C-alpha cells in the first residue's frame, strides 16, 4: 500500500496579489477563510452585498467589481497582501488584476482550484443560501480548462494548482519574505559607491573603514559592520577580477551585501552569449575575465544572476539601490522596479550629447527611509530629501566613497589614477582626484531653500507617521499663508511649530473646573501607568533654534547667525533684534556648559520652551485688556457698595443680600488682579528674563522629542545648573496612575503649586509618545489652577451658575486638534533630521498654523 501524497504547500510572497481561480463551489471561499485574515480577502460576493444588500443580485455585478478593484488598488498601494475571492475565469477579469499588481509593483500569484465538476455541482445544489444554474457550472468548468495553461503567459509570476478536494482542504499556505526584504538586518553598514574595477582604491577604502583584508579575497570588520556594495563593480577599471573576488568572497562570508548595477546586467548578458553592444568599458571586463579560469567566470555568472534589485534594511529605515528608488517601489517586485534600480528614472530620450534624459526623482522624494544610491557620478555627495548619491567617479579620477550608516558619515579615498577618460559633457567630465570628503551637507542654494507653494496651498493632505493622512482645507491654507508671508521668520528658521494642548477632562469637584485627578484617571483608562506632572510656567511659548556657532547653522540651514527664537505662530519672539541675539548667545553658552553639544554630537539644537515673565511679551495685553477689567471692576464695586449702604440704611428688603454679592464680586476682582500680577515683574534687557525649556525637540541625526520626559527634564536641570540666572527650573512629580496614594500625592503637589500662585501643571505620559493612529494618546493634558482660570474665563467664573455652564464645554474638537498638530509637528522634525528639503519640512509647520484657524474656543 503506497503512502498518501504529501499535502501541497502554497508559497506566496508576503506582499503580493493572490488571485483565486476556480468554479463556483470549488472551495475558494473556504480556503480563503482558513488561510488568510478577513481583512486580506476581497470577495466579489461581499462587494455585491455591499452595493446592493444582496450578494445574489447579479445586476449589481459591474458595481461590485468596481468596488473590488478599488479596494484592491488601495490595499496594494499600502503594501498589504490581498486575496481576490472570485471565480476569475475570464481572461479580461484576470488582466485587470494583473495590471493592478503591475501598477503597484507586487507579484501576482494565481491559485487554481482544479476540483471535479460533479463535486462542484453537488455542493452547489446543497447550498442553502443560493444556487447557480447547472449550465453555468459547466460553462465555468470549460473556462477553467481553457485558462489553466495561460496564466503564466498572462503575467502571473507564480501559479499553484490544487487538484482535487483533498489537495484543496489539505494545503498549507506559507508566506515568504521578498528577497529585497532585509529589514531584519540592523547594521551598522558601510555603503560603498560604484567601484568600476578600481581594486587598489577599494582595498584602501575598506582599510580606511576598518576592515581587515583576508587571504583569498575576503574582508571582515572587527566590530561586525557589514559592507553594502551599490553595484557597477565591473567595467572601465583595471582590477575587475580582484574586485569581483573581494566582493564575492565578502558576500559569501556574510560580511557584505551587494545589489546589481546596470554594468553587471550588461556583462551577464554578454557572458551568456547575448548580442550586446560592446561599449562603456565592457571590453575591459571581457578581456580581464578571458584571462581568468573558467570556473571563476562561472562563479561570476552565478553571482550576478543571484543579485536582487535592491535591499531594504534596518527595519525599513535604509534602502540601497544602484540608481535609487522612490518610496512606492520600496520592498516591491516587478520589472519596473528592477529597471528603476538599474537605470534610474529615464524618459527614454537622449540629450544633444547622447546621454539619457533623467527625471530628478530625489527632488520629489518624501519617504521615511534613507535611500543611498550611485550610478550617476557627482563631484560631492549631497543630501536631497533623505537621499544621497555616493558615486564620486573613482574610475574617472575622482574618489571612491562610502557612507557609514547610521552615523551618516562619509569616508572617501582618492583615485590613484584616471583609469577611464570620461566622455566630454558627461556627468563625470568635471570630476578630478581630490581628498576624502569630511561630511555631506545640504547645498546652500536657492533651489533647496525655496518654498514650493503648490505643496501648501489649496486643499491637501500630509501623510504623518503617527496618524496617517491629515487634511488641510483650502481656507485654512490661505489663512496660514497670510501669516507666514507677512509676519513669520525666514522659513529656513522655521522647521517646527508646537501643537496646541487639550485640558484635562472637566472636573465636577466643588469649586474646580480642572483638577489633576481627572487627568490621572484619563491616562489610567488609556493604559498609561506612569505620568509626570510638570509645572506649567505662566509666560509665552517659544521655540528656540540655537547653534554652536554661525557656521554650523549656515551649513545645516543655509543661514548664518546664532539661530532664532519664534512664537508659537512663527513670528520673531524678540522685537529688539539685539536682545534676541544676546539671548541666543547666552542660551548656546548654557548648552555648551551643560555638555549637550558633545553628548548629542550636534552643532544645533531645537528646543520647546516657555519664556517668562508673562509681562515681557504681553505687556500691551495686560495694559489694555486685563488692567482695565480690574480697574472697572473696582470702580463699580466701590460705587455699588456705597449705593447699597444707603439703600440698606433706609431699610429696603434684600439690600444686605445684594451687598454681600457685590462684596463677593469685589473679592473676585481683587483675586483677578492678583492672579496676573503674580506673573509680572520688571525686566531690563535680559535681566529678569528666564527661559524654561521642557522639551529638546531635535538635534543632528535624531528627533529627541521621542525620548522620555524624564530625560528631557534632566537635560533641563543641567541647563539650569549651567546658567541659573537665564534658565528657569521646572518642578515636577511622577505619579503612578494605578496607585491611589501616588495620585493623592500628585494632587497635593498640584494644590500647593497653585496655592502659591502657579498657573498649574501639564500631565504627560512619562515615556513620551504613546500609541499610534486611532490609539494615539494625548501627549499632555493641562490642568490649570482656579486662580489662573479666572484670567481665562473672567473674574466671576467660579460663581456656581457660571461654573455649571462652563462644565458643559466640549473638549472633543480641541483634543482632535492637539493630536493632529502633534503628528504634523513630529513629521516635520522627522523630515528635518532626515535631511528633507525646506518645502517638505516647512510644509508641516505651515499645516500646524493652518489648523490653528479651526473654530475652537480659544479659552480651552
């Protein structure tokens, strides 16, 4: 008796379009439910039910498939595995799906359900919900037979046939990672540009990077770093064979990765006897390989043939491809992806000198991953929107360059000679041997530092890592443009604007509108176990961009000077320019004295802070808005008290009660005046002015805003110690939201703070940003003290009737606004640190200001 056949294994790429092909009742839907998540399966029956309330309504079929294709398109655009559950027996239906797969650069996979017709008919008749006419089953079965041999020719990259019910029910589905998917490799990496047979320079560069060259051609780094070669190892140079030996040995040993270049692709065709044009240095490779033994040439053929178009590394944070790659193609597989990786984005045309006309894809790149590429020689590597070309034309007499990742440091060695004369007028024609490049810096040119208004005007969406797309309406964009163009600082100084902050849930405690207990409870319900309550300084919000020196800021931001200090709407904070410069100089000195320049390995720092006293920035507001209220209230109370005394002397009933109410109003007026007076004091220049930093936002190479608030407050303490006259400390207390005594202690701390005249506190998750998307937690809840709220809502706000009305205030819109502005602000910081263009960075700050035009109660 023979052993039963092994259960078939259906292997599919993790990112692919799986098309189920089979007759009605052949088991497709059951198979889909057993092996895929419900969200991964797009069913024609379910789409028919969605558009017509009845999955049996065949008149709704065109609309149902229109919906099906829309869902498939959006899922593939997001890189989600998608399974199409329909009969898919007609060639034209499959063609549409294959086209969608090609459009989004995913592999189309067909799974064929070759089940006997009689079994399908039997199941169809037994279905309780609906049946298909027997003639339809026979027609479908005939179509299945016609389709079976066509699927690969139609463009399906993989076809799996399940024959018989046993194979269908017993099959196992295995998802395989794409060959480009190397996200599990965190590095560190040393990415090396186009070598082109420059073997002496390659050995010198590896040595400069710290690699130990081995007998037999390999090389290893003692610290476990991995070299990544960007292709074009061959052609033009004198050492093609030793370069190939070195790289192949390193890849085999696991100390290197390699992606193919267009020169490897052409060499492979030539070695296989294809008819190729011998040009661009191919003859040098063929001559040198002809002198090598046949076994080595066979190894070269196998090596090049096994190279994958590109590699996605370090959790998706690094992408390497010979000619670069836009974000929509990262970790995708198609002929178009491979072509882009090898040749870049060309129009198919040539210029007057015969060189390919290329689209500058990097100028439009807005992806989160660093893209490192070569292919087109450049005199100096330049960061453009988080991408960098490191082909510095070694073979043409330039340099061989490597990018250290994640350090973003460049290491170069000069060419020992001009091995191949560049064609006049080509991109390589102005290259010359030079010393190693110390660093790659953004170019100080008008193009990089110009704002593209098309990206900020009109209704548009910005995609953020925290919340996905955030929509800006056209009226909001127009209002933001008015402020930015008339009042804001130079956009090069404005990478970030701070988000608004929502109050804690409204308190029902007697005499309180806001209370810390509600904030602690809200975070406990959101799953945040530990929070920090930080003193809320009564001053003016400021964002400080400060540099170690003017040259550092000129290199990074294109403007010289010590930096800038702006308000939360992007306007210059200091009206007196000389005073603003003195403040920045003093603050930069404090950063240096605190050791933060060296610790963070940065020459610039972006800080969110409060500058006190309130009167320093709001003196006109105090004189013209707050003081008149107090004066008018006092005058009214005095007149009313005198008049009521005369009325009471005549024995008029109720006069005493009315006098008591007036006395209460006068008390509240005095408390109102005392509330703002607490936060006002005279200043002379910088004397009396203090800055209270509560978050270090970003520095070179890192968005610091993601660090815990413990770290931020400790850094602030170091700044206080460095210059206690300039930097104001921020008091705080850590609270365990699940521990009643800890919450009580936090409340007692807040009560003591506000009783002494403090504005209140901001309660934040200790670990910083918590959640993502719909689960994103409020980054902070402000809990303002009773006396400060008197300034916000008026002297008599705590009258029981007024307080009851205020407790009906709606906080939902404010909370939504706070989260959207947070996501936009952090997206801008991410883009800034990644080296994105000014337009892409400033776009986020612009959007924050645009959202501030939403109709939200400004007192919240």
